[in-house]
C-alpha cells in the first residue's frame, strides 16, 4: 500500500476544522514512532495487543466446541441488537436522551450500531485518500482508522458554523453530535459511579464514552477471535496443521543449531481479518517470522498483466532481510530454546505467552529502563509480537526462493480473473524449494442437501458463490469457479502431484458451523455495504432457536501446494 498524505491533520484552509487524514499504509503499525506521527492515541495499540495476549493466554483447544452455544448466542445478540438500534435511530435520531431510554445497554447498542455503520464512511475516506484504490476493503485498515477517527472527533472544536462546512466535515459533526448525546445520557445515568479523581464534567463524559466504545468494540473482537478458533478446528486445533508446523519448526531448529541467523519466513496474504489473525499466527507459531501483505500492495493494472508484471519484477530491486534477520536471531529466535517439537506442541497458551513476554522484556530496546519503576516493560510498551510485521512493498520486491510458507485465509476475496495467475506465479517464485502455499476458505453452498444434489447431479466441484443469500458475484469481481480455476493453475505452476485439497461439508444446524456461516455472512454483507439488509434477515428473539430450522449446507475448502523444484519459466500450452 503506497503511503498517502497521512500525518495528523492540522488546519490548512479546509473550513474551520483540521482535516481527518486516514492512513493507507499499514507498515505504520510496525513502529511506535510512526504511530505517534499518524495516530491521535497510539497507546491504544499497546492496550489492544496486551488485551489480545490476555485472551489468548486463556484459550483452550476445546473452547470452540464447549462454548459454541454461548458464542453463537453472542453473535445472534450482536446482529439483532444492531437491527433494533437501526430501527430506533431511524425514528429517533434527534431524541437520544434518558427521557426516552434509561438503560445503559440501550446506549451501548446505539454505539455498537454507529461504530459498525461508520465503516461505510471510513471506507469512503480511505478510498479518497488512496485515489480510488480498493484497499478500503482491508479489515485492519478500516478498524485502526476508525479507532483513530473516534479520537479525532473528540478533539474537534465545538463552536463551528455548520453552514461553512463541506459535506465531509458535516458528516464529522453528525458523528460528533451523536457521540455527545450518548455521552450526555451515560453521564446522567452513571455520574455518581465515577471516580472522585475526575471532577470535570467534560472529562467524565469523555471517559464514560470511551469506556463504552471499548466495551462494544471488545465484543466484536471476541467474535472475530472465535471465528479464527473455529477454523482452527479444521486443522488439528492449530492455526496451521500439525504436519506444516513440524516442517516449519524443523527449518527453525536446524538453523538455530548451526547458528544460522536466517529466519524461517511466512508470508500472510490477508485482507479479511484484522491484525488479530497475524498476531495469532506469530504467537502460536513463535519460531517463524511473519510478514503480512495483501493484493492492495500491488499495482492493480500491472498485476492484471502477467507478462508485464514478470518483466517489471525481473528489473525490481529486492528487499534484503539479512540485517533484520540477524537482529531478530540475536534478540528473539535463539532465545526460544525449544528442545523439540514435542516440547513446543505440548506447551499451553499461557506458558507460551509467558515465555514470549520474558524474551521481549530482555530486548535491548528496554536496556535503559529503570526496572524498579517499570519491571514489565513488555506490558507497558509492546504493541505487537517481535516476529510480526506488515510488508507493503509488493511481491516483486521479494527475492526468489526466500519464504518457507505462504498462507492466505481469504484468497477468494483477493484474486480476480485478471490477476490470479500472476499472484500464483509470484507465490511460486518467492517460495523456497520445499516451501508450502496454503489457503483455506468458506464456500457457501445451497439451502438444503436436496437443492445441492439437484444442482450438482452432474458432478463437479461446489460452485464458489452458489448460495443466493451470499452471492458475491453481485457485488465483487471474483473468480466465478474459484476452486476449479485455482486448482488448475496451481497444478500447472507447482506441478501435478504437488497440489492437494480437501472439501469439508459444513451443515448449518451445528452450533459451531452456524457461527462460522453467520459471521462470514455478516462480514461479506458489510463489505458490500449491505449490513442492515443482513441484520434484517434475523428474527428479534436473538436466541438460537432458528438454528435447528437451518438446513443449508456449505463447505470449507482447504488447498495446499508444495514447491519441489527451483523456479523456472513455464511455457503454457494454448
């Protein structure tokens, strides 16, 4: 993603308020110094990461099944609450007050709805800032910019002449006014509960509002985390299958034994999930160096022309990772000290996170700190795993034969008919011999087994977008026959026998599966700007009684390809 004009807004003749400048380069999140220049509250990333570690330390592999009913109920509650909040706000937008509603949960539902609805506006701002680039579909870019936007709104001047504002500025003040009304209502209900340390009414209202925002945002974070944990059930209760983990661990272990500082590298190709997925991968697989990138780091027109891309790639300077590999080896990888894969694989999440925090606390970056005053600098200053970073320079800048694995949890949303051959070719080029490419995705099927059998009585793969409720062909430039097209190209590039796939049946009348289907649907509808339409499909009771009536069938498609020879040019048959 190219860096746009992203520094914090200052008054520059655009009306009477500072402009909000969404950032479009996620590598900002690699450095606290960069975040301080581009974010109003960079410390939120520290809070967010520590909260993630806390949640992960409590994780147990059986949670996805044991708490399926609770999690599914939480998702349905989230959806129906959004639906009711939309209905109330449509009728009473200008009358949010304790005279009408005297229940904190009502205002939390208003906040949750407005925060989720603001994603549409944020996507528009990102689109403008990136000159109509489709990067506005990136989940983390939207989430982090909204977090930044909330603090921007709180800092806006109060006394302005609305008639002098442009349309975007007026929208800012609409959100600010709504937040103010919610803060006023929260203050009326909770002012007696606030700490005596804060006596200023404005500060109390801001504190109550931010606490409520944090609470409702936390609910969505939990839903996304649970979705990842369900997907783990399809790969041995791990974010990667055990055989893949063993392969990566052996590469790491061999290099550490001979003091080879080259890190075992994994490229995460993702837009659908927030940074939670990358953090999860980096913490759960601590012996790999995780780089996250996505299709929006590429020139859209160039990547659609395979021959032109390959010509440019051959002339492009490559990124040298040797210096950063050495630094990570000295400060992190050689300190992991796993004696065997067995030792790693039997370690609980809690013990693993304690180990990673211990190593982080020994980092030279904290060498000048007074440990009596700050005994645990990792909890105070760390905002990401040591072995995770965003990469935005594009695939062409990566040296051939340099990555041990590429993982894409949302490949169907990133590839098009025009670009998928270029992307798969680049994946093959940058993988080391023996390296693995893997993608796992949800494919929506039919309303019932009978419907599915009728549609596929001639055989063949399940169509990628065959379920009319979730038909992305209506909204996106997707590969219509995704599974067939990708398998055919992978077989051509990686070679027959080096590509394997499984198709797992997912029936909606299971609590675990139902959550996976509903959450994926919620995300896809929101991406298409149809969030309210999706919520309106659900009944108001918010319980799981409708699950037993849902007889739809869907699929999780898991594809893996392995590079067995050094990269060579291919002559495609016509």
